[in-house]
């Protein structure tokens, strides 16, 4: 196993650990925007749904990191996987502003 593959897999493991911490409810201070929001703004957010979205994003990023060594010689596949990851990130942003908001 080369150093690049090892580093990439360790980054993926860090993403998976972060997802676990967030799902367990211990990582709210790491959620950007939520940790600095006022109490009034936090009251408008469904925290459980926001945690799910953040954990899902982290798992997708970890899976992407696991795929990088497998796709190292195929630039088209890397571009395709990057587009999927970016579209997923955009979907999470939209969902965080709609689905994770209390009505």
C-alpha cells in the first residue's frame, strides 16, 4: 500500500468517525452555522434532521475518498465521482434550508 492510498484511507476513516459522532449527538459544535447561531435561530432548526444531513454528507465524502485510489488511473471516473459528490453537497445545502427547518 502506497503512502497516498494510506493517507486517503485515513481521511476516509476520519469522515466516517465524524459522521458517527454527529449522529450520536455529540458533534453539534462542529456543524458550521449551527454552532454560532443564536438560541432563537437554533430553535428554528430541526437538529435531528440536520445531524442526518451532516452525517450523510460526511459518509459520502468518506466513500469518495475510498474510491479515489480505485479510480486513480481513470480521470473520467474521478471527474464523474466529483460531480456526483458536488451535486450531493448542493442537495444537502438545499435540504438543510428546507427539510431541516421547523415550520
